[in-house]
C-alpha cells in the first residue's frame, strides 16, 4: 500500500469528518478507507484518530500530524504543477485577506510588487481583524497570525510570531509594573473587542514542576477596540498596557518609547500562516503568491524595513 495514499486518506477523513464521506468522495468502500488508516497508525505506532459509528475525532498527535501532511501534500502538488505547467504564465484573479494592522504594513506593500512580476493577475486585498470564512466569502488565501484551529483548511507556516506586553515608561512610572500575569487585573489593559480575532486572550508561560504551562488570560480595562493598530496608538500615547506582536513594536522598544513587561512569562512563538482551502490542484497564481510570501517573510531585513 502506498504511503502517499495513506497520507491522502488520513487528510481526507480528517477534513471530511468521517470514513463514509471520504470513501464516497473517492468512490471506494468505507472498509478500504479503514484499512488504510489502520495501516498508517500501525506503521507510525501512534493513534491518529478516535473512530466511533457516528464520527471521527483527531487525537493530539493526529492534529499535529495533519498539519504536516497537508503541507507535504500541498508541496507535492505544487512541485507537480510546476513541471506540468511548463512555461505557462499565471492569470486570473486573486482574492486575499489579512489582519488589518499586519496586512497594512506587511502584506499590502507586497501586492503591487507581486503583480509587477505577474501582470496578468488581478488582486483584491481585504484587511480585517475578523476571521473570515474563506469558502463562504470567496477568498483564495488568508494570511493569519496565531494558532490555526480550523483543520479543514491548509496552512503553510511563513514565519514565527512573538508577542509581548508593553507600556510607555511614563505609564509604568505612574502606575507601577506588573510582576506576574495575574497582576494585570490591577492595570489598564488595552484589549481587542469581542468581534476581533483574538478570542483566547493573552498567552503567558507559567512555570510548573518539570516544565511550563501556557495559560490564557483575558484582562480588562476601560478601552478596547476591534482594530489592533488603534490599540498600539493608545499604548504609545500612555493609556495602558497592550499585548502586541514584536513586528509591531520592536522599533519603539529599541527607541525606548515602549518598555516590555512580564518578559519572564512570555509564551512560545506562534506562527504567521498562509491559509487556503483544501484543493487537489492549486491555481498557479495562488501557488506563486504563497511562494512569494515565504520568500519575503524569510528575510530578516523585510521585518526591519516594515512599519
């Protein structure tokens, strides 16, 4: 049995939510799908899926393995497309979306540059801190910052993203400095409003015996906004403590305009991702866009030149 077929079957079952749906899409019996999954789990020596008569759910190992499999299969499809496409030029329309602040500074400048390379492609860019439904709203690709909870989408990691708590020296002088994440309850915290994408709260690493645990807090304060850049501006004006990405505040921290706090409790980095719907054959224009983002985001000077 082909290892590749096992991986394709695993992804199909995870995305479609069951053996029957995956079997129907491929035109085979559910028993065949089950045998492929059994063979994959036996070969790996780990349980990837919990199967009942009604549904299947991913184990913790299965969730991690799914992202790697989707990335591998996407890369394979891209490699095949590059060979079969030959000298074809990308054409058509790309509908893209990205978070407002990040997209304004780190995606929008790349759009006209990409089109200069591929003039037969037209591009529409939507900037919003709302998590859009790609399929329902007609988007080809999203750039997303943070965790990727939706396993029905393919995500390609473009770069690491770190967050930190920051405030102005004046604010800290007037109000003091929090020593633990729990102390934030006594400070003015500048938070995203409920209709924005940061649903889990601020992440911190707390020490445990033998390791650390990442916890999520939802501090409050008198000011909140759905636009992250407004929160940055409020923080820079001295209205409170904000939890921002390093790409947004590193220049101000280096200049002494903002001061990091709670650095000993900083959570591990999450990612910046290109996210798109599961497809057997990616359009050339979309594959080239994702490759272009990866190439640009991999250059340290790109981040220093931004903002």
